[in-house]
């Protein structure tokens, strides 16, 4: 059984199911998807050039809170903010090389944690867990589409 491959599938599901994570967090995995970590992962998953309002909307928090978070990430040298050349009223956020490296390191750490968790569950339970998580994510997306 390749638990690493199953762990990759699980992490992908969790990354693509933002509201499910908020409704049913799993501490060890979810901690990497909150606050600054969430912002970094969100920017990485959109290949940069993200608007602060998009981050605010995705996290369900105020634009003022996002501004504070972005200020902190910028001070740490993890992001840059640039004026959009096509619309000077907009600010685009991107990862610095240091930010990209950190996101990848954290992703690998999460992958190792999930791989270990799945190996302790065993093949059948690990596959079932991923299947059920994917189904919950699908149900969540369908509910949100109706709202």
C-alpha cells in the first residue's frame, strides 16, 4: 500500500474544501491551513497575483484582518504586494522565493504527518477515510452552490 499517494490525495481534497475544513477541523492537519499558513497556501494555489479581497472572502474574515496578516508576511519576506498595472486601484499579492520554499516545506511536513496517520489506520480504513472526506467535500460544494 502506498500511503504517501493516499496522503497526497487527502491533502488535495482538504486544500480544495475550504468550508469543510472550517466546519470539521482536524488539529494536526488543519493547523497548517489557518492564519498565515492559510494565506500562504491560498496564494500558492492560485499561482500568485491574488487580491487581498479574495483572501478575505475565502477565509471569511475582515479585510482589516487580512491587511494585518499581509503586513506580517511582508515583514517576514514571504510575500510581495504590487500595484496591478491594468488597474492601479488594485493590489496584487504574490509569494517571494522564500515564501514559496516555506509553503513547499510545510506541504511536505503535512504529507509526512498524513502518511504516518494513514499507515497507522491501515489500508482499508485509510482508503475509507479519504473516500468519506471526498464525499463530504462534494456535498459541501453542492450545498454552497445552492446558497
